[in-house]
């Protein structure tokens, strides 16, 4: 059958014919020293067309090939002097035509420095991206992005390699802390907001790692095998939403294979889904060392090779030059690649707001203000998982407190790998191995113990490192309350066990047995097993809390801040519950759970995890009522009220889930809102539902499809809660499902 492609949404990335608004090209040229493309009043497409025709082939080639920004003594590689020392990447500009270089820095938590760099930039670290997702606060995600983007600009960078949105499909993935959790709506929305915040500084952000790079084991050679329909409903939907909300200038393709081809030469991912179906107009850059070919990569839609010499050959360097000479790649293809790069550079202000060379050190005032942004984000990211007999907050109740383990006397842990931000004041634990890639194991010098002592000057607070569980238990027995800190180090290039290492489970068990008033504070990359959960009175998940993490944790423990984080990932009881209980494997990884990721899997299997997706307690109580759904202007909205029934202010996270027939799982998160409420205050909230979340993806037709039927909606403060219910009857024509690129028979 012959298929005709019909665009339903505005798609396509062709550069339109030149039309000038009010100014002739000649006039524009004379105003801009003969460089008409420098006129900010022209549309990016127009500027690209004007500039492209003035570029030589070598100039075009220089834009599609990037270098690692840091010396690599092992391979005798010396980074270009024009790059920023110790950075991730550098793509030369074309000074003759006023095209700026691209100075690239990692990542989503802040301005990182490569481990091999002699001098480290001391910058502000946000909580991990998973922590940011746990805030469920879209404005906060934007503000955090704006803060780290401002530090990137102030450091001389105009491309930030942020925007990690791979779903936490594999809870042991060592990079889950760089991503937005297990749900496509939450992850896409939060990461999209962060990207928009970064780009508000007139710099480009990526979204990465496209796609299905959901484990680190064998990441350079593994093949993620997934039914395309399931991918569209899960991981790819997270990318789609992040692209819409954040409008990143660039997409970074990942290391792994996806259903066969490598992600960076994958026509389905790059050409069909990203450009045709989603209408992405920016450029695709490779991950560092993710390119394996010239002709196939270009044909699939790769625009820029990053971080030479990470790849085996300069595929888009000399390789591309040869391919142009022998006609296996055409000039038209090269022009398309360069156009997409230039489009993003114009669109995001790289020409009009150039960055300058910048000092290694930022001012103390800037770092102090930025630490406050990070602290607020950390406070809202911390999830109170359990609070029996109101063991928390501490304020006013405890006299003798023992703090145990987790280097809580020194600082808070961070994740390893390319995203690592070096803090002002240096590593608080310089002696922990590994000290080199993907290390060092970093603790930011923000000690929870010291912060607690500052906040509770009348309490007697002792510390014991926890290496000897018997000694720790003995000390706990004599205290009014015991607070055990447990850490998990995760990072790029390796996956992690779900059990806490170094006998920390035994330590917690011993302490909680000795003192029923035991509070456990977890600083982990993602979910962990908690065999001691029944014994501990209180449990806080603080993730990797960033630059000011010690203060944030103390603020929540003492009640200065009311906890409002909710889980962006499910916490299992055991490995046996997972879709793939065995450790992440090499080669083909069959994602047979399809789109039933995280809570959707647990619901489908009728399993109850240790802590459900969306869960999070508060020091106050909220009531969720009067859920109503309506259709107006061919859109579904839901309205409900949330009330703070307690005596302290707090933030509720209202979550709406839908159930439909024939879905991958019993329910999907379809809307959420964080609501700040004073004591007794109540607020009405109205939210629009994304129609894709009520629809199904028809892979045969390559289209979102809404079936007639009745949808059951629930409202509550977690995926398992159902404080209010509503039903919604829909026919396909009742609402608009705007996104798609359907085939017609
Ligand atoms: C990582 C990317 C990072 C790049 C540059 C790679 O190892 O996967 O996330 O942006 O390095 O440092």
C-alpha cells in the first residue's frame, strides 16, 4: 500500500524563501558592515540563508566538527587554545563572517569541569536532576536552569550540555540522578522548564541522551530493543514534551544502539521521529564518542560531531570532506547540517548576545546568591517518606541527638562523571576512592551536622562516623533521637546496586533496633532498597542535594522548612519486583515492559512497591476534593480544590491520574500542580490535560489516536491515592490531539 504523509501539526524544517520585513537586504547589509545576517530584526531562517551563501565549504565544515575542550595526556591530545580550559567542548567559529565559536560546558546540575583539568571552575551545584523532578515545581526548575545558565554565560560558555530526560526505566542506571524520573509527563515538563531557564541567558541547551540510553552497562555497544509504539508512549514522549516546553537548540544523540542502528545514525530516531514527526528545527550533536560513520550518520540526520578525539575517526571532519569530494555526501546535505546549527545559534541569541572570555572565578556575591537558589530547590526536593509518631520535625522535642554516618560532619555527596560540578571550598572528602574518572567521589562542603548545631544551639548533638555499628547503636541508645545518614555514590559509566553499600543497611538496622526514634536520611542517586524501613520511625530522601544540601536537610529536619518533595521514581521492595531482576546486561536489552515504566509496571503487575511514585509526606495535612472534568474549546480541563487542614503552611503536590481501556498500564499521570497553602487556606486549581495522555499511539498509522470511551480520573497526593474521582466521556472528535504526522492508506 502506498502511504501518503499528511502533516497534522506544523512540522518540517525547510528554510523558507527570503522575505524581508521593512528592510531591503542592501539596507540591512549597509547597517551591519556588509553582514546582513547580523540584523537581529530578521528571522533566524532569513539570517541563515543570507549567511550560508557567503560561506566556503571549509567554513561550513568547521561548524560541524567539535573538539574536546580539555587536554588528554594519555592520547597526547592537546585541546585547542581558543577553547575554554577544562571544558567539555569547542567548535571553532568563523571570525571572517562574525560566526561565534561554540563553547560547550556540562551539564544539568551546573557548570562542570572535566576531571582531567588542572584547574577546576568552582561553581554552584543544583540538587541532582532527579531531585529537581522531586520538587514537582515547574517554576523552580526554570529558576534553577536560569541560575546555572547565568553561571555558564559568566564562565564564557554559550552551549550547555544539560537537559537529561532519559526515563528511569532501570532503577540501577548510574545516571538516573541526571534525569527526570520515570514518568514522561513529569520528566518532560520539569526538564523542559530547566532547559527554558538555561536558554533565557541567550545560550543553547541540549536535551539528551536521545534516546533509550537507560543504563550505563555496555552503554557504547548495547542495543535497546523496544516496540516503537511503546517507545513513543514512554521515553520518546518524555523527549517530545521536553522539546516542546524547553525548545532546546540542540539534541544530543546517545551512545547506544536503538532497535539496531546506533542512536547517532538512526533514521527512525533522527529523521522520522525528531524532525518529521516533532518538527525539530535545531541541530543534532553527538555524545562524546558516539559517532561511527560519515555517510550513514549524515543521511540519518546527525549535524555535528562532538568532542574529537573521542571518536575513532574524524567522521564529520576529514571523513566528511572526502565524502563530499567523492559525492557520497552532497553539498545540499552539508548545507542542511550547517543551516540547522546556525538556526539554533541565531534563534537563541549566540550572535546577538556574544559571550566573552571569562575569569575562572565568579564573584562571591554571585556564588552566595546562587547557593540560595540551590538551597531552595534542595529544600523542595527532599521527600519525607515516613514519619511515624511524628518523630519529625525535631524542633523543640529533642535534647540529645546523635548524628551517625554518611560523612554528615563533612558535607553532602554528589554524583560522578561529566556532570560533576566542583564547589567553592573544594571536596570535603578528598581521600575517598576513586579519585579519578568517573570520580572523584565528591562531598560538597555543606555539613548537615554543622547546620543542625547552628539551628539547635540548645541541643546536645554528637557525631559518630558509623563504621562500627555496635558503637553507633550504643550511642543511639543513650540519645533521645538518632539520625543516620546513608549515601550511595552513582555516576556516569557504571550502574549501581539497589542495596546500600559498605554495610550501611546493617548500621541502620542496628541503630533503629537500639533506638525506636531513629530517622534515616538518604543521599542517593535514585531509588534504593530499605529493608530496615519498618524499624525506622522517619525516613527522608534527600537525593544529591547540591551546594547547600547540608542546610536544606537541616531546615527540613528541624521544621524550618515543611517538606514538599514527592517521589519521581518508585522505590522497590526487592529486585524480584523489577521487569528485569538480573543486573543490567550487555548486548541486546529487551524492554519487554514496553511503556509500562515504573509505577505503571507495578500497577500492571499488581505489586505494591516500598514507596510509590508521587509519594511524599508533609508536616501538615491536605485535603483534595471536588474533582471535575470538562471539555471546552475541544480541550479537557480538570478543576479541583486543595485545602491545607493543618496549623502550619505547606506545599501540596496535587496529582491527577487517568485510567483508560487497553492502555499499557492501569493509570497514567495526566496533570499535576504544586500548591503553596497557608494554614487552613484552600485553593481551586484548573489544569489542562495533554490529549496525548488520553490517547494511544497507533504505530501502523504513526499517529496519536483517541478512542471513544470513558476515562476514570483520580486525584490525590501519590499514584496510589484516590481522594476524589471523576469520569470523562470522550469521542475522538471531542478534543484536538494536535501532535502527529499520520500516514494515510
Ligand atoms: C556524556 C555527556 C556529556 C559529554 C561531554 C559524555 O561522556 O555522556 O552527557 O555531555 O560526555 O562531557
